[in-house]
């Protein structure tokens, strides 16, 4: 691990409260299982995977000055992340995410990221007023950004000179927030990481597979797109061409955080100089390992 930061992770850092059952579930199911509370959120999940790939992330997010926030900051630091620039709010509680998963996948989830949204551009002050960057000397490294930010703030990032030189990687927090990434299509800035459903929302159509979805995003103005389609395929596309691969077949034991693991593994692979095909392959294997219940390395 380096002595300095390798990447900025901007977005949601919160407590994940996940209930998992070994049986199939439907609406109204009441079954035995396990309930865990772990650090989570899109930016946090990406950062945790980056740490496992020996990268050191700096977090830009909003965390309350409550007991849950203090615990979360301590957990992030223990994991090897830099928290010096996190916005700590006196009056906003630490955000939380709650999900229920069965053997048949995600049953339901609620993301309470209201504090992050309320903090708005305060979380970006280190990039505009220093020490991470200024308008005259913008940040030039890797940035992983999640769609839990407000549409207005994402629009600002897509246009701002403070992000003009960054290698910006962006993912929606969920299909329900996919439309928030439209500014990055309109400004041809950033690599987009989306699933098939999210690509369809952004392009206002339905795609049969990841390859057609990636092409559709390029046609709508995307600089670069990575589209996943569960266990069927994944595609990376830019002006230099399109590469599609099939993920490894595994027994799925968890799904929350799989997309974040894929994104982080892909970023880490490219940071080490992997080719387009190799980086996609490594990301797919990391995500497959994760959903099977193992820790990707």
C-alpha cells in the first residue's frame, strides 16, 4: 500500500444493515436468517475493495458527529482509508442502508442517504479550496463517484473545471438513481459503470444484452461505458472498440455490493496497466468471487 492516496472515493459512506436468509423469499416472508451491520455505501464498498487490491483511497462524504458516525470513521481508518477530508455534520445523522436478501436474490432495500444529499457541495470543498485541488490547479488523479449525490451536484461535477483533468469513474447507486448520470452523457466526461437496466433507463429504451447497451450509451454521448448483465455478459466500450466477456459461473450467496466490487476491481486492474480485456476479466472474476461468498483478492 502506498504512503499517499491512490484514488478519491466520493459518495455514500454509511452503515449497511443486511438481513440474509438461505431460503427463497417473497413479499411477506418471515424466515430465519442472519442480520449484520457493516460499513457500506457505494463509495465505501468501492473503497473497501480497492484496499484489498492494495490501493489507498481517500473518502469524500458526509458523516454525522453522532456515535454511529464516530464508529464509522474509526472503522474506515482501521481499514486503511484516509478520512481527513470527510465532512462531519453537527446536525445531520449518519446515513444507513437496509436490505433483505434471500436465496433468490435481493428482496427489498431502502437507502437512507438524506444526510449526504443535504450536505451537498460541502463534501467537495477539499477539491475546490484545497488541499486536494483548486480551480487553478485541479485534481488530476483517479476519482470513483457514486450517484447518491444530488442531481444538481452531479451536474456541477460533470461541468466543473475542478474535475476536468481527473480520471472520473461513475456509477449509479441504484436503478432508481440512474437518471442522475445523464449530465455525464451530455458532457462526455467519465467512465460509466452501469447494469443493463440502468443503461436502458439512461437511453430510454430496453436492450437485449450488454453489448447493445454499451453501444447505445456511446451513441448517447458517453465517453466510455461498462455494462454488466448479471451472469450473462459484461461489455466495455469506447471510441477504440467494444469488448464483451462472459462471467464465471458461481453459486450466488449474496448480491449487495457486487457491482461496487466489479467497479473497484476494474479500476485497480487498469491502474496497474492491464489491457482492456484483462481488466474486464479480472473485474468479472472479482465480482464472481464476491457473490459466491468469498473475498476477492
